[in-house]
C-alpha cells in the first residue's frame, strides 16, 4: 500500500485515538469545531507547516512507532527539521555493526555507483526537457571511478545546472538563491525525509554516510543515498513551470504537487514502483552491501 503524505498549513489540533490520527479544526465559516480522522498506518510522511498546529505527545510517539517521517517547517514555511524513529528493524544491532564496520573501499564503491546513477538521471532530465545531446553526461557517468576522485559529480552538476532551465537563464543552484531554488529546497526536503525513513526501516543509521561526513549533519547517509533521486524533483519542477505555467516559487499550488513526490512512479530494475517503495528497495540493497550479501546498490533510473 502506498503511504500518504499529509501537510498541515493552518490551525489544527492533532491527537491520537485508537491508532487513528484525530484532526480537530474550526469551520472557516461558522467557527464550529470539526473533527475527522485518518489511519496512522496509512501515513508515510507528515509535514507541519504552521506554528498554530498543536500535537499531542501520544500522537508523536504513535507516528514514530509507525515509522512516519515528521517534517517541521520554519516561519517561512520551509522544512527546518526531521523526526524519524530510533528503532526500525528487528535486526537493528547486527545491521548497525555491519554499517559501522564497513570498509573504506566498500564505501568508495557505493559512492561510485551513486554518482554514476545521479549523472545518468541528470542526463535523462536534460534530454527530456530540452532534447539535448547528452553523450557527455553518459560518458561521465561511465567514467566515474571508485570514490569519484576526479569529481565527475561536480563537473556534471556544473553542466546540468547551466542547461536545465535553458542556456542563458542565468540560474545558479544555491540553497539561499533566487527562485526556483526554494522549490528545489522544498522538494529535496521531502525526498530526504523519504530516504531517511527507508534507511531506518532497513535497520541503518542515517547519520553515518558513505561520502558525506559533515559533523553538523545528522543525515549524512540520507544525503548520500538521495542523490540519484534529486533529478525526479528537478523534472517535476520543470513540469510545474513550463507545462502548468505555475510561478517558480513556493505557493500552495506548487507545494500540493511537490507533496506527491513520494507517490510518483519510478522505474527501478524491471519494475515500476512508487518512489517511496523504490526508496525502501534502495535502502534494502544498501543493507545487503553492508552485510556482505551484495556489492550492488539498486537505484531508480529515469528513462531517456
């Protein structure tokens, strides 16, 4: 079953009863309190956008027990924090140990696969949206070495962002940059939560990365594994701007589309699965690599 993504942008009181999410809001016309419910087991990601949303501690506990990724936004309505469960797998101790003991060569090989798939997916996006010749991107993807010592990821990124919104657009990818950077930030935060949730579900520590190692980052592994998933966000945002004619900025309409990211169909191996399921497959393949059962990460690939 595809898990739901819920977003709360207005005043509400959220609690838990009989393992149901109880949502209490006031009718905008009469001010009369209204109450409705959602099964917590159906929720995968919950976004709290408004500082007027109140949650009970029992609800937070039940959400985490059911492996719901809880995102809290700042006053600008941008994701600012992520809460995920501490325990996600019955063999967690064994998997923690295998992850901690992973050799440097293994981590470099895993990063090689990750970068190669990211570049391939970026190339596929350029082909889809601008019908560009992407032989250089495919060549770079095939030339990535263990650990990416030649920084082909950076070379491909420079070419990708220069051309994604059209040559001459002047776009620069920066977290605090001009729009549509805010849309990219929002979409990436949703993907990051999905990946972190799947890593915990596969019994891994989302802090210990295979490449990212910033001591201030609590989700280094999630940031590693999400890299090949980023182009799916880019592709959706291009569609919002060029095909749906939406402004390249955060709005209720653009957020509504970005919140569907966990449910979009992606191609992984010979299967078509929702992105959230694909993330679980990727995390499961990573766990097998740590356990010595495999040497290959399973990532979704954007078809050209």
